[in-house]
């Protein structure tokens, strides 16, 4: 396994994670009621709490994505 392998691996991880982040944010903007109804079936909670937890999840997901996918990819692109 060389730098080229890890660069391609992290590139695809980054593409997939950006796609998931956009997909989830899109559904939250387009159909927040449907998303709340679906999730409240599994995890009953108030609407305000759901919104708070959802945006907290998006923030943590984005932070982990930046730290574990994008930054290592940029480093490998710089040194590669």
C-alpha cells in the first residue's frame, strides 16, 4: 500500500461522505415533517428536541468528516 492507494481511498471516502451529508441536509430542508415523523416512530421525542439532536448530529458528522477524511486527503495530496 502506497501513497497513491491511500489518496484514492480517502478521495472516495470524501466523495461518499459529502454525498451523504448533502443528502441528509437536503431531506431536512425539503421534508422536515416527514423526517421527524419517521424518526419519532423509532425514538419518541418532541419536535424541538428532535431539531436540536438532528443539527447536533450534522455538526458532529461534519467535524468527524473534516478530521478523518478531508484533512488526511489534503495532506496526502500535498506530500504525494
